[in-house]
């Protein structure tokens, strides 16, 4: 009896520990190396803008808040990329579960089979592998698998995963054919992701063109600064030049933002 009680307490303790380690995919914490890297990038960007448009120490000092906004913007991009990667990986997980269920496994055992397949596809620290390991571990302490998928959908904030979790929960609680449900959802999710990848492949060239076009104005100014050092001196160190360069910088930034919005298409 004591061994059983200790085992139960140990399982509950492990469950609580795993619950505290669950990830909220709407948040992102920089590692020290990432923080230093992106801070250096933002400071280099400020120095380049000052060199090209102002050539003034006080202008550089006024740009000191930019690294803060750059770190926030970069964090949003990293969160977006992480969710997209999780979405693509979830397709592979569903395909594995679908095959296991068709082979006669129960849904709970299909999760374990899925973990073994994912270990062959991804590194040990990938989000999808850690999530399915978490689901597998929670099943051992009698947490219903449908609730675990609902939890994953809420934390991931990925539409495809949320939709699957809702359908899976309803089918599991109403006694639906889980094999057909998983197979159908896996096929629909696979088709949706294939469309996303086709759009990304089609837009990859346009994104490269947009990036090159965005660099051209700064490249022209840099070329003039290096090839004809005195040609642009009239635009530096006087109120008219500062105003003119500020207007150019605002237009440049607006054009870059619009270009990014045009080529960033969500399906």
C-alpha cells in the first residue's frame, strides 16, 4: 500500500512539474544569446540609419528607443514562425496517428506510436515531440486524451490544431468513429498545409525581389557617400537637410512596411 501511495504521489508530482513546464505559444522568452544577437542587430541598424540619413550624434541618441521596438517586433516574428513550424509538424503527427488507428491501435496507444515516429523525424527538443511526450505522460495519470488535445489547441493558438481538438473532443465524447475522424482531419489539414507551402514557394521569389528593392534606396545613398563624399553634404548638418532626410526616411520605412504586407499572405 505504501509503495502504491508513493507511486501515486510521485506521478502527481511529475504531473504538476510537467504542467508548470507547458508552453504558451503566444509568448516567447529570449535566451541570453538571442537577446545579445538581436540587440546588436538593432544597434547596427540605428548606426547605419544615422550614417546614411543624419550623420549626427544627437540623431543617433534619439534613436535609442528603436532597439526596444525592434526586439518586440522580432519576438512577434519568432512567435509566428514557431506557430507555423508547429502547425506543419502537427500534420506529420496526425498522419502517424491515423496510420496507427487504422492498424488497430486505440487512440491512446496511437499517441505512443506517434511519439516513436516523431522521434525518428525530429530532434528531441522540437515542440511537437515534447507536446506529444507530454500527452503520453499525462495519459498515464488518467487525463483524458481529448482534454489534452484541447489544452494543446488553446496554448498553441494555431487554428488547425484548435479545430482538430474541437472535432476530436466532440467525436470522443459522443462515441464517433475515431479512425475516420482522425483520417479525415489529417487529410484536410494536409491539403491546407500543402496549399500554404505552394503559396510560400510561389511568393519566395517575390519576397527576394521585395527585399532587394528595399535595399536599393539605402544602397544608392551609401554609394554616393563613398564614391562622392561631398555630393550629399548639403543634406547634413542643417535644418532643411534634416527635414528632407527625415521625410525620405519615413517614406522609405512606409514603403518597406507596405511591401512586407503585400508579400505576407496568410491562408
